[in-house]
C-alpha cells in the first residue's frame, strides 16, 4: 500500500518538472526574439511524451512502456532547456542529453508494447545508437569548437577531427535508423491483425525517423527545410498520442466483454462463438478447441483433431478448466498476453457460456427423462387397464353369463308348476344377472375397450359413436399405432362425446382423425350451446395430462352459443400392423 502513493508522488513530480522545463524553453527562446512555431512544437513533443507516459505508467505500472515514454520526454525537454543556459557545463550537458534522446527513442519503439526488448537484433540496433551518443559523442566534444565557446569538454579543439567524428556519427545514426525502420517493418509484416493495429504508434515513429533522415540529407547539403522539420515534430507528437489511443482501445475492449456475455448467453453455435470471441479480442485468427475426453485430445467444432500451438509460434493458448478438468482452449495471438485483464474477462465469459451450455444440456436431459417417465407411466396404465379388462371379460363376465344361463335353464325346467313366488324370484334373479352383465361390460369398455386392442382406433370410435345418443358422424382411417397413442386418442374422443351427451344439448357431432407424417390430429365438434371451460372439470384436465405425456397438445374452443370444438395433436410412430386376436 505504501508503494503506490510513492509512485504517484514521483509521477506528479515528473509532470510538474516537465511543465516547468517546457515553460522555461518558451521563456528562454522568447528572450532571444519572437516565439516561432518550431519552438512551440518542440515543447509539445516533450509534453506529449511525459503526459501520456505518466498516464500509462499509472494505469499499467507493471509495463515498462510508460516509464520509457516518460524518460524519452524528460530527455527531450531537459536537453533543450539546458542549452539555453549560458554556462559551459550546463550547455554541454544539454547538448549531450539532447543527443541521448535518440537511443531512448529507439528503445521505446523496439520495446513497444511490452516495454521489453524482444531479440538480440533489436538490442544491437539500440547499441548502435548508444555507441554514437556515448563514446563517439564524448570524443566529438573533445575536438568540438563552438562559436559561443560553451564546450566544457573541448580540451583539444580541432574542427577537422570534430567534422570527421560528426560524419561518422551521422553515418552510424543513418545506418541505425535504416535498421530500426526495417526491424519495425518486418515485425509489422509478420504480425497478425491485432498486433498490426497495436503497432500504429511504431509506424508513426518509423515515419518520423524517415523524415529525420531526409532532413539530415538536406542539411548536409546546406539546405534547411523548416516545413519538413515541423512535420517531423508533428509526427513525434502523434506517437505518444497513438500509444495512449491503443491502450484506451484495450480498456474499451474489456468494457466490450459485457456485449460478449450477452452474445454467449444466447447459446450460440460454435461458429458464432468463435466469431464473438474474435470480435471481443480483435483477433480474426482466433480459434476455439474443445476437449474430447474419449480421445484424450482437443478437437475443433467439426470434431477434427486440433493440435495446440507451441511457444515461439506467435500463438498462445488460454486454457479453460472446471474443477481442474479441461473443457476448452482459446488459441489467440501471443500479443494478447500483454492484456491479461482482457484475456481473463473473455475467458470468464466463455467459461460462463460453457457452463451454461452444460447446465442446459443437463436440464434438457432431465426433461427428456421426465417425458419418457410420463410416457412409461401412461403405457403402464394402459397395460394395467387391458389386464383388468381381460380379467373382467374372462372371469366375472363369463361367470355372470353362466349364472344367467343357469337361472334361465332352472326357470324353464320349473315351468308353471312351481310356487309362483319362487318363479318370480328366479325371473328377477335372471334379470339382475343380465343387468349386472351389461353394467360390467360397460365398466370394461370404460377401463379399456377390447375392440380398441383388437380392431384398432377406427372400429373403437365407430362402436363409441353407436352407443352415443347424439347423431355422430365418424371420419377415422384404419391405420394402427402404438397402444399408448391409440389409447390417448380413444379416451380424448370418449370424454369429448360424453361431454356432448351430458352438457352440450347438441343434435349432432363430428369426429375426425387425420394421420400425418409424424403425428395425428383429432377433432370432435358439436353444434351445442358452447361455453365449456376445460379448467372447471377433471375429465379434460386428465386428458390434457395424458396427451402431454406423449408430447402432444389439446385445445378447447367453446364460444357461448357457438358449439364446442376439441382438438388434439399427438406425435406418432410409424403405423404398426394390427395384432392377431388372442380369442
């Protein structure tokens, strides 16, 4: 906690010093005559480097780039301000610091955006600039003859020697500038899209170097082009501003992760997922790999084996894990590792998407299991209905038939000779046995009609219509379906016709069953008084549950005075052959 306030104080002190140096430059030049555009631009160059550098230093203290930019700006301002002081030591130090700005500037360009040199070749280029501005500069000062006599190191004045050393310095600086521009250009060409966008400040710096080289060429020939110098200063001012813009873009990208969360929250396809991540990271080359436990390797969205890139290939891998188990990997440009906050935010968003997809799959699987369980319950209920119906038919019904026949036989054998009371009792017993048989048959039909099992839905509905007191027209095909589908369809029609008889006051009804490719539609329509409410009774609600268990739907349209129409849609399997009767 104590380190951050201390660094804040250092940055504040540097900003104050930079402002003071800039104002000193303006005041010192104003004493020598009216201020010109060149002086103002020189001050703005230093201020832009210091201001942007301290800001980036504060935002990203772990990145050396902000400190490098601040150093470049301070060398620029300090060197040019000291050359305004008419003191040999101060003036000589100012000249030297002004030239030391060059290696600091080269180091800044080559270390962008991490603040660290990436190769020995880059280090050699910085070494050329240091060789020119330290040992050769010192040697040059020893022979340098100044008109103002302010060279504190001029112990062996020799214009010819100073000119030779100056020529060597210019040649080496030109060589270093060419190598620097080539290194920056090669890095830009070899980089991917996001790196190229981030290297905008470097390109501006390369332009400034080329312009400076052109200015030296003209100056060596005795020509000084002030517009060209002004253009160089403008390019140098633009460099730190461009760096700041790139850094702010990264912050905006992190803010854009919210849009990524919204996009991934819609459970996108693998292609849309890759595009969303690529847009969020600004990396068109981004790829997403999925861990396949069965193959013990990563695969792409198409299931093809995908090898993750190794170090040094310019690509990096961000692994996504849950409870220590691999789930996926994001393959992206290695430059994005310099944006750990952005990578972490995007990885978190994708991790949420993967977790959401996993939970959605689990819920869907549970829902499918619930549907299958309901269908099995309906099927088991139908099987039990058929078993009870068979037991009643083969057991109690047969016994009642036998009992009725025995009573009729006994009554016939008794004739008119027996006791009249006995004869009447036997007649009543025979009638009661017959009535019980009829009621038991109706009960068996309500539980599960045998004709539905043996004859199919068409014959069962025809039989149902014959027993309905209202005139019913039937339009049902003869195809057979699974027992669960036929049972659900039959009881929908049975309940609908029962309601027509009890409540509709209808004179006629129509039953239509249509078989389509993967489902059947059922319609039962009457010309009654309407006003039926499916929520008020248990019959239609029970049918709705039965149909829903088969992933079907049922609707009731019953305007007052306009009749009632009950429609159902039940998914079907392929028609099955009619079973052979067991009787």
